[in-house]
C-alpha cells in the first residue's frame, strides 16, 4: 500500500505561482510512477504531469508545458509540482497519484492505483 498526502494548494492571483507537494509513505517509493491530475468543477479529471521515479523520465500535458514543472526528492519520498504564471482556468482540485509500474498510458487516470485526497488551487483574475 502507498499513502499519498498533497499540500501546498491555496488562493493565488493570476500570474502568481504555487508549489504543490505530494508526500508518499508505505511501499517502496523510488520505483513508482507518480502523476499529478486536476479536476475543475463540472469537468473530468485530467492529466497534468508524471514522473518515473526510477529513471527520472518526465511527461507533461501539452497545454501546460513551460508553466508547470514536476520534480522529485526520493530521499524525502516527495514529488512536487511547481506551477507558474497561473491562470484562472488552472483553478481545480489537484491530485497526486501513484502506480507501481511504468506503461505508456501514464496519462490515463485509470492506470493509477493510489490517490491522494486532493488539494484545492484557486486562481483569481
């Protein structure tokens, strides 16, 4: 089992930045695929970014490249999501997710076995 706890959400003005953290505990963390997803009111949960803990490979949703950065600190069992130049349309609940194995469908929420409780990000205009 893996337990995931997100933090770092909040209210920020458009153009500002936030850094989300996802602290993992439980089974071996360094071999997992870690992902960030988000869900806005009335919308489907969508892929934001993912990182292969073992190889360091990183993937982003095309629309977020250049503004969002995913990173990891294996010593702290923590994954981060740095979000810059935030826009009102980035408002959503952001979720951390983990899966034990890499596969090419890392962008699908159905792939992930473990989820955090989510953290709210609100961007005001």
